[in-house]
């Protein structure tokens, strides 16, 4: 995953000057020791400034962690803590920050050994609010050394996503296809998130593709593709064109990412792409996504933004699928009803098929094969629709989610955890049967009611707790973060008498 930030957390202990410094020093050392024992020394940095008690100390600590190359910050309250300097540190640090605090160790040392960080965390939160400074405060932010070490480790996926967004450029090619109002993408909200965007014409892409004809690197890429596909290499004749296209995109990224470190792409494959390029780009999209460079279909800008966030969280390939079709009743009765899967049993109202033509990474697909795009081939010569990757998506945990801008540039998001169940789809494309508890109600009262488009991003893990915190950190109001309500908990628009 070369397109994902590497996080180095600077851990800075703070202390109120009327408390013993030794509380913060010794407790910080204990947290560092616990972290290194559990997770190793990589990715953390212990600020040697003994204690931050004042603004001068804050400046010294800030300079030190910046010189050390830290791109994330943990402010650790070893005792009550100084709400002015500790929150100034978070404000002036150019990266994501978290706060956690020390619990008391023993009943035998509650006079000079009592730190009151449980109280200090309240003041820290209040001061952060006064400064309009965002910080991640865990669900249970106060604990012993082992607990705080766990909290810092759980901060890493959150920090990766925030740092990634601060340094992301989305590169798009072409306007969305006709009849795809669902991919409407007001870009104002991207700038609110500090995300850059470069919009290009499909003609620019075609011109660059043509200039890559005969590129001496094509043969090596073709060999790599053939090795990846193995027995699934059903149409080897299309690989040189796909390799030429892959090189076109990777060269474009290097030439156009500018001052940004990370890139995601969004392109389209129809209605003229196939006839002008002579193939469909699905397999290339899947290969880039497997390297941590998400490529969404149909110029879905917020789709690729969502995918990139998921890539940062999991450090693994994600995908973009249509929330596509229902599962036939006979398939449900024969293969699903009454069976306990990885996460749960599912009623016929809690399953659906997620599908796209062939953009899912080969590592996430069973028995993948190179194929033609069946939907397009209904209206076009088959030979110009080659290049898609087919196979059932591998079963396992899944989180479906999306960050979206409304037409009036308000950001909202949804998250639902579930799984891909191990039942053959008997269909085509990159496709899987998803089980999500209470899906039919979520579908009606979130996805439809709040006008979400049909594309959902998919992480192949249960990562909702990280995504929830990232969305809050990004400034999205919690009332605009939707999820699948459990049975008996009614959505505001749900008819309680239905």
C-alpha cells in the first residue's frame, strides 16, 4: 500500500504545575513500555521534553515532535493537566491529535500519588471546544498504561485517514455518464475537507493513452497481469492494451499529483470508452485499487473519496459496488434460510447482492477470470468490451459505507457492518451476497430517504468504529452519520404502525 500514509505518533505528557511531575513522567514511561511490549517500537515517538506545564514547554514539545517527523499526536494527561497549553499543542500541531489520560494505580497511594486526570479530561475537552480545535477522544479515554497503549494503537487507522485526506488529490476523467445523476458531485465540500481535485477530459486521457503505444514497459506489465490471472487469463489478447492503459494512468498520477502525496482516481468506461479505447478498464481499476490507489467507476468522485478513506483504515484493498439486486427466494430457501454464517443468521429482508462489472481486486474474488462486459456486449461488439474481472467476492466480514455531498454541499455518511456470505451468486461480474442486519429498513429509511446514490464502498473487515470517529473528526455532525438501526429502534421517518 504505497498510497497510504505511514503514521508516527508523538506522545507528549502534560502536567498541571500544582501536581507532582513524577506522576506524568512515570505514567508516560509506563504507557510507552506497554505500547512497545504489545505493538513494537515502530510508529511511536516519546517526546523527551519531560513535561508540558506551560506555553513555553508546549512550543518546545511542538518543535521536537515536528523535527522527529511525527504526523500524529497523542496528548497524555499524566495528571490533571494544563488545559491551556495542552490544547494549544493540539491546535498548533499540523496533524490529527488524540487525548487520553491516566487512571489511578492503587488505593495505597491516593494522597501525593493521586493525579485527577479523570477530572482533567473534562477540562481538556471544554478547552478544545473553546478553541474550536478537533481532537479524537476515545470512548473510554482514561485508563492504566495497558489501556492507554491500546487507545494509541487504535488511533492509528483514524490518523492514517485524516493525514491521507489532508494530502489527497482526486483525479477524474470525463463528466459522469448520461443518466447518472446519482454520481452528482458538488466539489465545494472536497475543499472543506482539504481534498484537492483535478478534473480532466476523456480526450486528455485518450491522447495520453495513444502516446503510450509501443511503450517498452508494456511487456513487463503484461507478464505481471498474466501471473496474477493465472488460469483466469481467458482473453490474453487484450492484456497489451490493458497494460498500455495502466501505464497511462500511473504516469498521469506521477505527473499530476503535484504537491499532494496521495491520489485516488475516478474514470468511466462508457458510453464511448469501449469503442474509442477498444476495451473496458475494469481489470486495470482493480489492479490499482489493490495497490492502495482506489479507482471508482462512472466518475463517482465521492465514491473514490470513500474508497480512499477505507483503504487508509484497513491498509487493504477496498471496492466500490452497486447495491444492486435482491436475492431470489429459491436461492434464499435453499442456501441461506436458517443457516448461521460468520456474523449471524439473515432473513430474506437482510440480504442483497452487491455488484460491479469487474473492478474488485483479484485478491478479494474467488476464481477470478478475465471476461467481457456482458451488459455492454448486449449493444456492442464483444471484442470492445473485453477487460473485466469476474468472480464471486470472497466471504468474510464487510463494512458498507459512503461519504457523500448533498446537492447543497452538506456532507453526510452511512455505515453498516455485515458480511459477504459464502453462497454462490450464479451471476456475473464482481459480485457477492451481502448480509446486513435490518437491511430492508436501512435501505428504505436511510439510503432512499436521504437520497444516497447506488454506489457503496466496501471494506473487507468490520471497521465501523474507526470510520465513525474519522467522520466526527472531519467535522460531520453525528446526526448526519447514519447506520442500520436495530429492531425496535425506529428511524425518524419510519411508520411505527406499518
